[in-house]
């Protein structure tokens, strides 16, 4: 018999919808001793009408207009943080001190110092916690992790990551407010570095190990934008674009690029890892495919037959592929929303005595440290070492 896990979610925007859907669906497809219950949702008083619609749509039992009250409620087991980055630290620490489990959107904080404080708080309280780097739960990316772990790539030489979008090219797009807070450094902390490259960095270190050092450059193409709330023209202080070179601890070299000024790219996130015995390539806009180049047999080190070499497209929908036995028949793909369900399923499994869940806030602190190093390097124009 399942036991209820009472959810209190803060934020009723895009990520609030993605997380709510996961809570609603996870027990339909994955077995768990825990059953999420949508107990309460929370937003600012000025969003009351939007929150009422959100609560009705997803079936939340109650609402709060002050996150402090939500955290203090005795009938809440887990606090889910889906609000702008500037609020993450205070909410997570308060939730941990109240003995609540924590789910937090990425990036975990405005900077590494805040992320360290958050990690210390959840660890002191001993509460289960997760950060929603949901792309780890894309089956094709999980398959890449499996292939690398099986030694099929061999010694890594190069890692390349790109994360490009195009939605802020127009100088008429405002900054700030509930819709475009990611363009306001006071609320977001950074631009594409924290919003997009944080995903690329988390995936890179998950697949290829820690980054040892890097050198970066950032650019802000539109220097001033109207603020959505004040209507005043204000300087833009986030990075519109970022590129950096990296050296991994395993000796491989990395290149990372991200921009919101790539006309035609909507959510173009790719990575490629080249090794001595093979390579893998993934494109988030083609998420059910993992491209794999096999050069040598990992068991023998012997080169495969010449007529069998070449890139192969693996359609990651078979039951033996990560997560796919829980979904549809082979050949039927899953989508973006399923990555949150897969991640929540792993989190619930860890509560049931299964494998330890990652990434935690402590894991995400590492990504935050790399993001901070990127911004610092861009500021000083030199290589920056990453803490070990």
C-alpha cells in the first residue's frame, strides 16, 4: 500500500506545470511505496488569479500567498522550488530547517556561496533533496552514460557542447517581470551561463568527469532594454552569449558555446564525446536518437571490421534502453515532460531504499562553481582553476 507524500510547490509557471505533471503521472508508470499528493501551491499575492487557475488545473487542494506559511505547514512533506533563482537560497534553507524534503529547479542558486549554504542546510537537516537537471533523465543521454561506463568510448580526447536559442534577438524584448526574469541579473544571477550552460556543464561532468580549468568570454549584444515592470530603459547586465574552453581532469579538452541569438535555434542542445575507441553524439531537438561511432571492441581493443565502421543512429525506445520499459512499445517515443517523471521516479525509488539519488544540491554546487568560474574568467580574461 502506498503512503502519501504531500507536495507543496512554490511557483505556478512553466516549471511548476512540468513538475506538477510529474507528480500526477509518476505512479501511473513507475512502482513506488510513495504517492505524491498535490497538497498546496504557492505564489505571490499579485499572481492570485493565475494561482487559482493553476490549482484548479492540476488539482492542488489548497493555496498559499506566502511561501513562509507553506514551509511552516505540518501537512507538507516536500517543498518544490520553481521560482526565480534569487529566491532559491532562502526557501531551500527554510524548508530544510523545517524538516521538509526539497526539490529545487536549476541552477540551484545565484552563486556558489549560496549553493554551499543550501547544501550545508539540507545535509545538516538530513532531508532528501534533488535538483532538476532533468536532461540526465533523457533516455538517450542515459544510454550515452551507459556506453561510456562500459568502456566503449575508451580514453576521452574531446568533449563539445552547444546550447543555442533565439528568443531574445529583438531589441524590443523587455527584461524582468514574471515572464522575462531570466534577462534580469538581479533575479537570475546570470544569463545563458546559468540558464543554459548549467545544463551542458552538468551533463558534461556527469559523462566525462570534472572540469579542471577553463577560460571564457561572454557578450551582451543588446546593451539596454526596457524593464517589464518599470517601463524604464535600463542596462542589460546578463550574458546573451558565452563560450569557453575547458580542460577536464581526465586530460580531455572541451569546448562550450551558448547563445540566445542563434536565429532558428529553439532549444538546440548538443554534445559530442570523442574517444580512442568510439564517439557519441546527441541533439536535444532529436531526443530519441543517440548517435554512436564504434571503432574498437572494448573487450579486446581490436578494431572492428572496416565494412562495419560508421556512425549508427540508435533509436532509444526499446525496453532494454534506460527508462523505456516503463513507457510504450518499442518505436514509440517519449517527450520532454517524461524526463521530469523519470527523475521523480528515481527520487522516489531512493526514498524506498533504492539507489542514492543524484544530482543533489551538493552535486549541483559543483555545477554552480563551474558557472562562477566561467563568469570570473570572462571578467578577468584569464584561465581559472576549478576547486577540486
